[in-house]
């Protein structure tokens, strides 16, 4: 599996995700500078977490206009897998590759803590090593992760099974009380129409080895490797 | 500007007193220009010259076989094996944070990060030690919210995890809060960068952000006390931070450091271009010529005076190898940062500043540095209070009621509301983050590789101890930092000190400074824990009231195999709980006394450094033997608070047998540890063989904190009390 991780000015979790991918695949992902206009041949393109362009204007808004994003859009249209985590999710939303938007957390503060996630469908390239309804403990670290969408979009996302993960309680309850940041329907991650583009806020890449105190994100990367190998 | 007549009154505006003004005239041999007096004012400020503390700082031990660079550079450097070095420092941003909490705290983090990456290190961890005023003070809530958001806003964007620290509240900080920020970085020992300029004719290069009018006089302001009216008027002296630009500056600097281009590099911190150029020239014994017209500027019409004293953030000064300018410029342009050759190294020994072709300053560098004032200020030795009559402080209520009150007090309540606003996980190397162990544990990794090694880091000081007895309090700050590192299994290596005090012209404050420094020195020597970097913040005083003496210690240790490190939370039911060390029941200056009886009295607990060393080395060896599964030292609040924290972190209850004694349960004796072990008898035998007092107090069990015959509370109830205060206060 060939993987590339896009580095924007202000990206800061490229190393975390590159490590998780390396551990799962045995191969070192290519780091691609945002100013490039061509991507190396890739089975998976990753937009990592961070504060691209300082998240000035709106989170992800400026990065969405980086030269490399034209190439990412082109590849996504061809069906190449794209994963955006945290700031990467914000960039995917700003660039139109995913529906909806990500606004300030309901509590108005940056939040770094471990939350519970409920896994949605497992017939995608990303979640094949999980079981539907699995409850994962995964850290979040963001200020703008409150997923919002207009009623039509929301109905479509829900109706067509595009919700990848939801914030839940330790027993799987999905409610306002178990909503990490105010996201509509507790949505933590969404797919595009063909389920080959995924954006999510939680940092699966920081929960992949015993020293993290948590390995519940590891199956995400092993599943991806198996699907794309 | 230059038309204004420079006289003693102008000098006074720059906080140079009459004596210093005469000294300046003699040293320079003429009346200075306005730009020159500004430069002298900054360089001779307390902040830059350490004029009141220098002779006492010399008492601190600063060397050891593993010390590569002690105080005097941008940060301290220690050997951590395998050709690697840890580079770290702690620095205060107290005055600006009180005036404008978000930007003050944010730029404090930015400044300390620059100090570390200037030396070629990749920052891997931030910590911070915060002191706020009484929770009932009208400004406290606003200051907490702003400082925490500022620290998070900067550190999170930089991609450096904030992994530890401490936050306390006391009315002694009502008029002067303390924001002490620490950064720890990692570098290869053969790629450490220093600030001594060299090479006559070599280019002096400015990189980073443009210079604006922000933060002018910051160093002078930070060397002044407040009165009730002035603090808000000083707002324009506070700098404004841009963590995005600093992130670019970090990456650009590290990229250029990988090429063979840099001779010397210095960040522009307090007193901006002035202190960076003067320090580089002084360390290299050379002169420096700067043409200010070449400095990238944010706004038009800036004078030489303004350009030299601006504290605009995210800027660096470098001396490059001749011919490497184009290569360096390409790196900085890739990262969309300004790059400008603004001067040359000279053999004159003078700092020469030109603006619009005119010489605005021409000062011997030695006048600014070597001839800076140095004071042996008068001081009085502070006598500790008489011992308490402990019989007056028996438990006034049930053990449970007292515990819940102590555990919920602002100093001991959970600080989750604060540290959840910090990204403690970015980089993926945080093994024990906030609240998980006595010291934060961060794995050392290079590129995508992860080594087995990790650093243990902590910040500590107990100001009420320092106030009652500066010498014992100074010792205790070092001993607690050392103990917190030991309690994870790591070997303590070195410290950075951030010395926060009031007005040094007052003999009793000077007595606190001298006493604390002598106590620190004694403990650092006894524990082989040298000081490699630090910062002094004086004049933390408002309306004549000085803060409690607060010499914050940032400790760093090393553990060879991170898998051996332990946290403070209980890990499994059915394990033995062993107390190592002797509890004499010291109640003087305890939180029990303060929270239950409303008094801060008596001497602080004495620190027996030989006993510390003996207990600590025993505990560390036991952890590395694999016979310890959790460990927590006894500190603020005493034994019962420590046990509660171990239960709450591990979400595992205990069943223990303890005497019904305030002194035993809440005394703050030093050199004591609580250990969870699978084999208590073996631990007791080992302690006996080592000549250490130890006793088995019970087992981990169930989901209640249960003390036979004294109290029993469910962990959810305990959790509720411990977690409740801060969110409730902040939302109030």
C-alpha cells in the first residue's frame, strides 16, 4: 500500500499518523508539501491534524485552497482513498469533498480528552476490522469539531449511511449527555458518497500502541492496510 | 526622538536610578542618545541583568558529568545517552499575564519554546506552573480563563504536548499572578547551537515575523512593580503572539540547522533586537553593526528607538557562515517567513546602530554587559515560626468530612478543567500525561522512530513553606521535584529554576531570595540535581505587597526503558499498599491547617536530604525491579489525600487500617511514598534490609475508599467531590 501524508504549514500530527500507518503497513508514508501540485502514486492520501495556516479565517479554509488540494480532489474523484483527521476533516469539509461544516465546540473551549465512539457500518475500506456497534475509547483534541449540516444534507447523510462514527457513552448510548462537542446527531466522522473519503475528528492515530495506554485505534489502520493492499 | 534632551529624568523613565545614570555617563564617556538610553535601560534592567540576584545565583551548583551546558545560554543542556541531549528551561511571563492574560500567557509559551529550539532542539513537551489570587478575588476567574486559553492556544497550535504542571490559588497573588512556562526539547549532541557570534564580517541575519510597535519596554515593565492604577495602563507593553508563525519558524530553523550554515543563533525575547544582538556580541567578544533600515517592519515610520526595543514575537537573529545566505533565504522563503541581512560582525567591540544612514547608537558591548550594575542588597534572615502545639489541631470532625473538605479545596481539587484545554497527546509519545503520574513521562523519538527511552518532567514548589522558612522551603521545592521523578522510576538529572519574588529593595524580600536560593543550592548539591537554566522574576509586588516567595523548580529525569515507568493510579485489586518512609505527623504549614482551621502557621516540614535520597533510591530501584505497580509521594494534603488520588486515578478502591490521627492522616512529612505491590512482605523485607521504615497499610480492593472503623466512601462520591470545584467555579 502506497500512502502519502500532506503537510500544510501548521500541520502537527503528520508524524503521529505516519507512524500509525508505518506500524500497520511496514512502509513509510511519503510526506508531500502543500505547495506541490502533483501527488506521488498513492492508494491512500491523508490530511493530518494540526492548525493549517493557523486556522486563521476558519479552520481548514485556507488549506482547502492550497495547490495540492486540486490534486487531492482529482485523485478522490478517481476513487483514491482519502482520510482527513481533525484539521484534515476540516479541510475536506472546506474543500467540498465532504458535506457539512465544523464549527466551534458547544463548550467554546479546546478539548483534549478520551471519548467513546460508536462504529457505524463496517463494509468500508476504513472500518473492516471493527464490528458494527463496537464502542471505542479514542482521544479528541480540537476546538472546532462541532459537526453541523443543514436538514437536507443531514437527512441524506443519515439516510445513505454516511455516518462513520458517533460520540457515545461507555455503554454505547448516543445522547446529548454523551456528545463530545455539540455535533448534530453526535456525528464524529462522515463518509462521502462512495465511502472512500472519510473525515473524522478523533485521533485514532494516538491510540495504537500499548504505551498510549490504548490500542483501540489500531484496527482502523490494520483494516485500511488490508483493504488497500 | 533624538532631539529630546537625555538627562537623569529620562534615565529614570527607563528605570535607571541616579547612581546608575552616573555609572552610564562614566562608562560611555558622554551623554547617550535617546536610542542609547533605551538600550541601557533594557540591558541594565533586572530582567536582563539579574542585578539583584547575580551574586546569590552563583551559589547554585551548575555542573555534573552529565551537564553539557549550564546557565548562561538560551537553555540548559544535559546528556541523556546515545549521543542525545535534553535541552530545557522554565521562564516566567508574570507581569504581562496579569495585564492581558491570554496574550501574556501565550507569548510566555512562545518565548520559552524559542529558547529551546534556538539551540537546535525539537520541543517534545511543555509544562506550566500557575499561581492565581484568591478565588473570591474579582479578577481571578477572568485571569484563569485567559491564561489557560492562552497557554492552550499557543502550545496546541505548535504541536507540542502540554503534559504537566501545577495550578494553585492564594490571596498573596491577588495583585501579581505567576505564569511559569517550561519547555523540554531533544537534540543530537553534535548539533547543538549556541549564541556566541564569531567571524569578523559575517552576516547578521534577521528571520521570522516583521517588527512592530508591540511590547516596547517589556523588559523594563517586567522589572517594575504595580500599583492599583498602573497595571491596565501597561497593556501596550504586552506582546501579541502568533503561534502559526512560530510553528513555521520552528520548522524553518530546524531545517536550516540540518544544513551547514549557522554560526550562532539567538531568539529575540525580552528587549528584542537589543538583547539578542548585545548577547551574541558579548558572548563572542566581537562588535556588531546593524542597519535598521534592513529590518522587516510591520508599520511605517518606526524610529531606531522603537525598532531596538520592540518585543514583537516570533523573531530570531543569526550569524551565518559567509556565502550561505542564499541557501538560508530559500529555507525561510519556503516557510513564508521574512529573511533579511541586517548587519555584520565587526572587530570594534561596539554595538553600532544605524537608521536612515545616521548612527543612532554606538556603545561598547562591555558597557552593556560586563559593566551592568550588580547589587549586594541588604537582607534580613527570616526566622521560621515556633513549632505548633499539635494538641490544638486534633480532628474537629469526622475523618471523612475533613478529607472531603481538603480534597475539594482549590489547591487540591482536580485541575481537569485546565489540562483538558491543552493538547497533551500530539506527537504520540505521551506515556503519562496530566494527572497520571507524579511526573509526566514522554518518550524520546526521532523522526518516525520511537526509542525505549523517556524523560520524566515535573514542576514543583510550595510557596507557603518558602514564606515560613525560605531555606527549608527552597530545599523542599527541589526535594519534591526529585521525589516526583523518582516515583515514576526515572533517574533525576537536572533542574531549571524560575525564581519569583517581590521587591528586592525590601530587606525581608531579599531575605526570602537569599534563603530560598541557599536552600535550593543545598538540596541540589545533596541530591546531585544541578541547575542548568533558569529565570528570575522580581518586583512581583502590588501596592507594596509582595507575592509569597515562589522559586519554581522544573525537574527532568531519564528512564532507560519507558515500559518500566509507573503511574500513581492503583492498577489492580488485591495488591498490597506499603508506606515507605517515616510519618512523624508534621502539621505546620499543612493544607489541613489552612483548610480546616483557617491558619497558615508553624514551621514547614523539615527536609532531611539524606533521608530523601535513601528513600528515593530505594523506591526507584524497586520500581525498576518490577515489584512496584503504582507509586505516589506524599505531599500537599498528606497521606490520606495521596491515597485518595491513587484510588481516583486507578478507579480502584482500598481497604486500609490507619490510626485516627490528624497528624498521621494529614501531616505533610517529606521523604514518604505510597507503593502498590503484589508482594507486600517482600517489599517490607527489602525496606528493612535497606534500613528504611515501611509498613503495610492495607490492600487495593473493591470500589470504596475504606478505612477500617474510620470512614468508607464510594469512589463515585469521592470523584464527584474531587472533580467538582473548578468547573463549578469557572462557570459561576
